[in-house]
C-alpha cells in the first residue's frame, strides 16, 4: 500500500478511526467515520459540482477551517512550503480532512500530501487542532518521505490532558489502488490508511489510525454519508470528551495545558 492517490476529482472516504492507549490503563475504541480527500490544485483549475466550497450546505468544505484561516488554504500551504525551502512540491496537493456537516466542524488532524510534478511524494503537512481552540502543524519532508515509510516528528503541541508534551510521533501513510483494475466489475475500491503512533520516554503509548475506502465524491454519496452519520463532526467532539471522562474516572493523571509553541509550524 505505497502508491499515491489516483488522479481525478475529489474523493469521499468511508472507514474507521481506531485508537489504542497502552498505559497506565489500557483504553481502546473504534468508530465508523467518513472524510474528504481533495486534490486542491485540480480543484483550483476545475471546481467540483458536488463539493460546496466556502458555501453553506448539508456538507461543505471551507478554506478558512485550515491554516491561518484565510480564504485560500492552498495559497497558505504554498507559502509555508516556500518558507521552509520546499520549492519542488509543484504537483498535486491532496488534503485529507473532515468537512463541515450542517455548518459544524472539528478537525482533530488533517493531512496535506504534497507531490512533485512527477507524482512522487515530496512532503506531508500534518495539521493538528486541540479542543482548546489551538492549532499546530508538523512539516515532514526530506529524502525519507515516501508512502509506506515511517516518518517522525518530535511532539511539541498539547493535544490531550492525559499525555505529556514529550517523545515523538511516528507516522505512516499508505494508499492501495483499486484491485483488480477498474475495468473489472468486481473491482474493490482504492483504500487509504494514515497511522500515528505516539512514543514517550517509556516507549509506545498510543496507536491511532484512520482508514477507509475511497469513492468519487458525488451528491448521492454525500447524502448517503450524511444519512449514515448526520452529526459526524459534533460526534467527534463528543467522543473525545467521552473518552477523556473514561480516563479521568480510571484515575489516569490529568495534566494542565502548557503554553502553545511559539512557531506555528514545526519542521
């Protein structure tokens, strides 16, 4: 599962979020979810009629929900890449994120897959939001960046009051193309997996992943996804607090929020 997303228009992912905390008390859960995978450069050239962008609707995508909140999130991303001397990510940028549903959104993590013109992965920007209204980005770039490889970043941003700001994140991003080829009526859809493991000073602490089957974004599929989970984004916040309550009741140490890092992007 090491290929890149297929060319074409925006995609809808239907899948699952998994989370496992290993200590000091085990806590595991899995939830059904759905998400967007958007080719931002392609959409700039040819907007999708199925995607309500910067407009209200049952399901919509707003540029201002990302980056520094401006009305063109791709322009913000290009500025970030240039500021960190990543100047050859001039191919497609695929943004994996939650949409707004009925006007509400919360995006715990979004992934920006930045490609070279020849389609090779050049960098990944991991955009993290916490429930305190703060946002931070981890820029993963360098010779080792590729689908299927482990990529690391030191943890500098507070997310959970039950995890210290220490150790590192270990990322792995994967895509599987349709199989057999799309001309076969038995074809299984393309799939994606984004995995994040948090290691602290004592080793592996948390394993998290989001995975799903990828389908062309259509109005019919949007309606079906919203019918399946009409409170998707409100549910994300509710589940975060529910899992936090479970940890608190099991006497996992509660940590106060430290000051956010001075730099908005950590490379």
